[in-house]
């Protein structure tokens, strides 16, 4: 009888799972500032589906503090899937994620939501010293990595290009590197500009 009782107790402990500390953040990807009072929820997904889809049980609901951080002590059941969700804090030009799924075997129970508000940029490129056979190759990137240096943009000869209007881009640092080949000689140039949230900026590259 004792053996049966011990076995039942072990089964209950295993099935109930153990407490885990879950750390969640909601930050501005460019500045690191937190989004205060933004809400988030944690759901437990049932291990079966119905004709209408998955059933998700709400197990926690809360808000981030003034630093955009939250810590939750939650009992995680084995062999169950959980989902943590939030919403965008407003119109954004970068969102890394609005939900994560995890289980009892997750590595660190730390989940970061990153957002970046929009800024607005107009770009002009002009060869002001044209000698006919010039080549300009432009590489662009930004602080949050949503646009990187792996896409060269070539401008041949007496190039002139200007965007029709302002493009929506994530706020923060914008990186430029360009190579100019003229008369068989290549020179390299670098520049960095910063745009605040909501800022409009006109940027020229003259070479």
C-alpha cells in the first residue's frame, strides 16, 4: 500500500512540473529603453486539437515595469508547450517577435521582445566628379541589424539617384560604406548618421 501511495505521489509531482523563473523584457532595440506598462500573457497549450484548433489556457497575465522588464515564477509542466505573447507598443519599423513558445526543457527561460519606432529618410546619390567610367558601390546597414552590409548597390558612370520620397526605417544609427573606383583607383569612405523616432532626414552622398 505504501509503495502504491509513493508511486502516486511521484506521479503527481512529475505531472505538475516544477517552478521556473521566467524573465521577460520589452525594449527599444536602438536605445535599450524599456516599454513600461506594456502587457504580456503566458498560455499553456493543450496537447490536442479540436475542430476549431488548439486550446490555449491563460496561466499568467501581467505588465512590464518601468524598465520594460518582468519576472514570473511559474510551474512548468513536463511535456507541455507554453506560449508567451505581447503586442506592439505602437507603429513600429522593427519587431523581432511578438510571441515565443517554450517547454520544460527550455535553456534559460529568458525572452526578449525588441521594437524600434520609425524614422524617415530620403537619400540622394550623385557623382559630382564624373569621368565617364566611374563605379560606385554602396553598402548600407543599421544598428539593429534589420538591414546589413551584405547587399552591395552599384552605380555606374555619371550616376544620379534620388528617392521619390521619405522611406520608413527603424530609428537609430544608419551605417554607410561606399567604394569609388575612378581611373583604376579605388577609395573607400564611411559615414554614420542617427535618426530619432519620428525624425525626417535628407542624406546626400556626393562622390
